[in-house]
C-alpha cells in the first residue's frame, strides 16, 4: 500500500498543473460549504440569543410570534397596548422578581425608539445571559437623555453629548418630528449582535413628554407645550407596548403564564421567549437549508470536475497503465492507484479549503460584527462541519473510482497498441 501511495503521489505530481485546478475547485467548494455552515450556525445562535434571562414576555393578546417580533426584534406593531395598571399588577405578583416595561412606536432616522425604565439596563440579557454594557457614557438619568445602540452610533456618527430629535411613527420619512423636544445622547451601548444595536433608548417619562400635545396619534391643533414646561405634567405612562418579566423561581413560569392569561383587567398573554424563538426559526429557517443545498451543488460540480480531469487524462495514460500491468501490476492495483490519486487530490482540496475558511473567519469576523452584527468565532469544528468534511472526502474517493473502473476495463493489448 505504501508503494501505491508513493506511486500515486508521483503520478499526480507529474500532472500537478492540471490537478491544481481541481484542487482549487474542491478547496473553494469546501470553503463555501464550511462558510455557509458556520454562518448558518452563528446566525441561528445570534437569533436565539437576542433575548435571554427573560422568563416571560407579556403583551396584548395576539400571536406568540407577532408578540416576539415587535417586542424583541422591533418588527411590526402591536395590535393593542397594555394598561399601566396591568404592569403594576404584574409587578405585584408574588412570583415575579422584576418587570421591564417596553413602549414602542416612535423612530429616529429609520431606527426604532424604545422607551423603558433603568431596570432595562439592569435586567436585560442576551447571548449566554450577558448584560448590556456601555461603550461610552452612561444610562439615561434626566428626562431628555437617550442611549443609542452601537449600530445607530456607528452609522449616524453619534457620540456622547450630541443632540437628536425623534419622529412619531416608524420608517425613515420622519414627517412628524418632535423637533421642539430634542434629546441628548448620554450613552452608547457596546455591540451585542441583537436588535439592541439598532435601537434608541429613552425613558418612559420622556415618551409621555413628547406626546403631551398629541391625541389619537396626531398633534392637537393650537396646543404647544415647550420642553421646559413638560415636567409640570404627570408623565406616568398610561399604557406600554409589552413587558419583559423575570421570575423569582423559574418553576413557577407556567403558573404566572396562566395568571396572565386569566387576568380580568384586560386580555393579556404571556409567552416563553425560547419557545417562541423556536417557532419563529421554524418559519424563517428554510432559507438556511436552501443556502446549504446550493453549497452542496457547488461541491458536486467540483467533484464532477475531478472525475472529468482524471477521465480526460486517462486516455493519455493508457500506455503508462499498460506498462505497469506488464511489469506485474494487477488490475486491482491499477484501480487502487487511481482511487488513491483521487483521494489525495480531494484531501489536498479539503485541507486547503479548511485553511481558507479559518483565515476567512479570522479576517472577516470584525467586519461582519461591525457591519451586520454577526459574530463569527473561531472554534473547533461542529458535528455538522465534521460530517460535511467527511462527506467531501468520501465523495471525492467514490468519484475517483469511476476512472479506476475505466482503467480496470482497459485490456493489456489495448494499452500497448492504442487506437489512433
């Protein structure tokens, strides 16, 4: 076997320029497969880690996916708000440890505005229960303070001390802008890879303050309350969009969920974030399988190229193979020679592709984190990645058997006297 491997290597080396293209093709296929698989895995992890450490999300009765979308991902809008007294009743429940109210609806240059309380910075978790951290500045303290996410700050060039104005409603048009009540950026959050990065955070009282002269979603004609006069009014919120809830004992989660669903103050619902995330991924995760299928097709084309190159060179090597058989090589030896050669080419391509994938992750990870909030980490291959590499090696070896079978069928006389 050692002699066959050495002979296969020397034979491949003599045709190194031709086989180099096949090695490169297999390497690119490996790079694409591993890259898509790693991005798919990290994307799912980032998606699932958008919120952690929260036991329940409470909102008006709607679909669980819709409640998750607007409360965590800032996508869509609530069918109804929940009254402030309901939030207070939830906070008073003996099984509840903390409640973080969320109020949505306004925007800033296409980014969502989230009104909440300082408890948000204390209790909100993402990833592996990681707390929010400030890249610079501090959490909001005064009425017209704002804390912006990392993507907001980086894309709009915001720094601590800068003045910004918010707009009523979502979108980038900013038609109804609260220009008379500007906010001061007092903090910039560190990047999290979650919707927090694309959010402007203000206090609940501030949300009430900028809408004092509004009614039914529109400004009241002739009513104008200056920013320095809003503190004279009661800025306690009348309602909020949703609330994040942490429990004293997670074993009580279903009991509190039942209490919320039977609350007689108004129709409410409570969802488990993990369950809702799995449901949502089941809907949008179809795209990842499509990407993986496309990568597999590219790998198949590369392996077909390997077969084509070896088959094309086989006719030129008929005399070489015939000489080997004339000096005593059996038909099995000839077939094994070509199979080993194909395995070597495949192995070189897979190794090169793996190295390129590692280098790509190392070099592109900071850029992907900065531009898209997608955190790619260098780590040991996952089970799926190991299975993909093994499948590539096996497929390459099996593909090389086709030329081997062809060589096996060549007769000695045909090899020594090839037809012209």
